[in-house]
């Protein structure tokens, strides 16, 4: 039987089942072995009573009382001392989701490649046990840097002290990054993965939020040196939530500069299934803010994709840091800078009237003569007139929301952008509050051209920059009126529309033929 399996089995037989307890007993064995080797008593384990006394002297103050007799400890010792402590520890927590180990080796390696060449002297890694896959390599390849590692729980402090007992450029501290810190120095590089979503009990109003990740970032930023860099992993809500997080984002921008925001691959962190981001802050201003996505390449290494640069001033004017919106904003800046000089650019509100549809609760839906266009009635840029909800209401009371032929409608709630044009009105129809109606009032623009532009990739990115909200994204008609539209001549617009409609019709016909042929083939299979 493999030593670690046998070691666990011995403890489980005594009802020691928690991974923390098993890891502590493995550490107890190795601390005892270390003490024996230091004093030249390599054969000490032959005498179980002497070995037991040495264990109590060396470990009980550090790890707590050992609930067992000399014979049982000797049995544990004989098996446990065969196990490489680091490899055994990593194996124990390989499937753990409690936050003891969070970072996969490829993530720690990514940080290592950035720390090695950096001109830094002092590195702080709070809750360093989270980085254990790859942490030893980082420390060994950077002998010129001073590392300060921390852990909140005493047993994890002892784990770190044992692992790095021979590394003279490493210091271990027992502290919590979720309460006031008192370091005597600033750090040139801080690397952190704080706990996500833990509501802390606070007796102070110093912090902007009670969420653990917000408190940790606020605490750690105070100890970043003037030339330093602070890299932390944050959950998505950190980037867009209102309330305390909104105040914290403003506070960060008053005390530091954002250098980059990168999304991490889904599932990177063991104990978190949601979207997470790599946020890097500096004390010194940066010429641009780097935005992008990190993905695993064929060599199982993190590499940057979809890299964009954003103007820092534009970033500071935003209320949120949502990466998708920031990437859209960066595309918009590039789009505006590359606009052909022959096209004038106008604001949507200058060429169209914009209004939001009527808010209708479910209990108002009933048979009636007024049909209600909603998000679900729009597919592939077209309005589906079948199965549309209705209400029983007097026309005069809903006239301000009525649709006209030529109106462009666009979704204004949620993250998905849908655009359609009203080409016909089989019955009296109004727009729901989930839609904004765009009614062109200028002879310089074709409604069909406007619809094509809004549904295009660049148009969609432009629209996304106007999305606001914390839990549900919203677009206000007045905000959307500020959207800038390139305006070819009316003749050019009509040429584009005709080409679009001609090619779309060919596509629809080809799709219909394909669906018919596919069904014919399926039918032949059962004949």
C-alpha cells in the first residue's frame, strides 16, 4: 500500500478524518524527524518512548496536543517519514475546495515569469499556501528577492515555516489580511488571492465593504511601495457591483493606478466556479491600461489573447470595470480614430426619437386588442408576430408606446443585444419596457441602415458601452442617444441595405434547402 494511503488509513481508524488534521499529523512526524536528524539521533524511532517524548517537546506547542500513545505515534512515524512532505501535502489537498490550495501550478508559473525579471526587492504573498503548487520554484529562482509569506491559520503558518526553513530570504508571518495590518515596510510586489464572498464581522467603518476580497485589497494596497506592483485575483462582482464596491473602486483610483485587467480561464481557481479576473495596480501612472484574456496554450501555459489598450482617462470616467464593456470601449476608441473622413458622424439622438416601451406586469397580460412586443419576439433580427402577448387596454392610454412601420427596436435590459425593424404591423402593437424604440426623424438616414449598423459587431460594442447596472444591465434612452453613428450618403446607405437584404435572402433560401434535404435524408434512414 502506498505510504500516504496507509498513513491516512491509520488516522481514519482513530477517527481523524479531516484533511487539516491529517496534514498536521504528517507535519508532526516531519518536525520530529527533523529534530532527530539535527541532533544526530537518526535511529531514535527504535525506542518508541524516547521518540514520543521528542515529539511532544518539538511539536505540541506548535501543533497542539497529540491524542495517542507512544506505540501509535511510532507506527505513524515509520510510515510518515517515508513521505515527501510537500508532495504528500499537495496530494492530500488535490481535490480540496476549502481554499487551502487555490492556484494551479500554471498560474503560479505565470506569476513567476513576471517576478523573475522585475526590479523588485521585497515581495509579499499573503495566504501563500494557496500558491503551493509552484511556490517553491518561485522562491528558489529568486534568491535576490526578500519574500514575506503569511497565513491566517496557525497550522498553515507552521506548514510554511517547515517548507521554507532553509530559505534565508523568506520570512513567515501569522496574520489575517481581513483585519488591520501593521507591516513595518512597504513591498515592491504584492501577489494575492483573497477569499471571495466572505462577510466579515467588523467593528469599524474604515472599510467600504464587508466582503473579504474588498477588505483584503484595501488593506494590502496601503503597503505597496511607490514603484510597486500589486497583482490580485478578484471575482466579477468586484468589477461592477454598486454600494461598497463602487466606493472601493473610486478609492483605489484615488490611491493607485490600474495597469491591467485580464480574465482568467473558467475553473482556474479550485474553490470558485464564477468568472475571475487578474487585476494589477501600480503607484505610478501607466500610459495605457492593458485589457485582455488569459488562456491555456498547448504547452499548458497561460498566454494573453484579445489584447487591447484603453486610455486611462476614459477608464477613470467609467462607473464600473466590467471587462467586456471595457474591451468594447477600447474597440470604440479604435473605431472612432479610424473613421473615414468622408463619413460624418452624428449622435443617434440628433437623427431619431428614442423612447422606452411600457412596463407591464404579468398579471396585466390577458386577451385583448393591444399586442406587446417583447425580447422573446425577436429572433435573428426579425420580429415574430405569432404568440405575442396581449393586454386589454384603451388605445389612448398606450398610444405613446405604439409602434410604427420603420421603427427600429433594440433590447435595453440584460446583456444580450437584439435589434429588429418594424416592416409591417399586422395588428396594433406597443413596445414593452425591455425595448427602446428608435424612430428616425431625419431624411438623411435609412431605418434599415441604422438597424444593420446597430447589429454589426462594432455597433453592438458601441451599444454595450452604455449598459449600466449591478445585477441587471440596463440602457437608458437618453444615454443611447449619445451613441455616434457614421453617416454615409443616402445613396450609399441604400446600396449597403440592398446588398445586405439580397445576400440575406440567398442565405435564408440556402438554409431552407439544407433543412429540407437534411429531413429527406433522415426520412430515408427509416424506410
